[in-house]
């Protein structure tokens, strides 16, 4: 499952990311409201954690806007503003829960699990496109005749493509999203993992492919000729 954390205090944001990754969530970090809105519009998340007081656009504005746009991802406000009026404002904006700082790690994970259980009611654990399915619980990529297991990074890349077919992702975006903004890993790790996934799709005789879009990046597309002799 993938969660967006929008928090302008970077140390807190990194701490939340570490807590959630221990629970096997994939976590994206942003540090202002404008960037949070851009990410939410592009990617389908399982849950959002938003700070209220952020630069460029506060959490209340972000949530109000995405609700107007029909995006109803379960949302938790994580903020130092714990007064009753702020809680009411957050809930009125469309938040599902509210956790004031400072917080205990166990309480944060319990509340996030509650949010994602709500999401589970309408988001399948198995994603499908073409003749391929991705089992998000088992990290298995499957066709009607075979299946292969993905490692953690391969899974995160494939999940992103499966949730957003036809969307073009740049190499830089994939690097930042999957390996993190602070990563010292070389960018060619993206090309390597794309190569591994292409081999596994070929092994499954997939009728979809990760296509290179020259000068732009990669996109998951149909490929009816993939398994023709």
C-alpha cells in the first residue's frame, strides 16, 4: 500500500516515513501543500497524511480541493494544532481522522491501519491490466499460465504502472518516488529494474509492455503482438 505524507518539518516527515515503512507501507514524502496536491492528482494513494500548517498551500486547502475534484482517499491530519476548532475544521474539510503532535508511533500506525482498512473496502488487492495481474499481498505478477515473484523495488515500480496505465513517468520521477529523494543510488537502477520487469512480462507472455517514450520516460501500454510467433 502507498501513502503520501505531506509535512514541512523534514525530520518529522522522515520519522513518519520510517515508522510506516516498518509496517511495509510504501511512502512518498513532500514538504509543501502545492507539491502534495500535484502528487495526489497524479497518483492513486491508499491513504494521505497531511500537516495543516504548510507553505504554499495548507493542508485544509489541499483536502478541500481534492474533495471538490472527487478524490476521496482516506486522510489523516497530523499537526501540532490540536484545539477543538482545528479538529472540527479538518473534519469539515473531509478528513477521516486527526492526530495531534507529539504522537506515539503505535498510535500513528493504528490510525493508519484503520484508514487503509476503509480503503480496502473498495480498492482490490489484485490489480489487473491486459492479461496480467499483480497480487499486492504476495508481490506476485501473474498471467493465466504462470506467475513470478517480484522483489520489493520491482513491485513498487510495477504497482505504480498498474495503478496508472498509459501514464508517462520520467526516469527522474521513478528514481525519486521509488528510491527516495535522499537516495545515493545511481539513476541507472531505474533502467535495471525496468529491464527486469520487461523480462518477467515476456516470461508471462504478457499482452502489455513497459514502453519507452523517447525523451519523456516510460508508460505501461497494451501490446497485442507481444507473444506472437
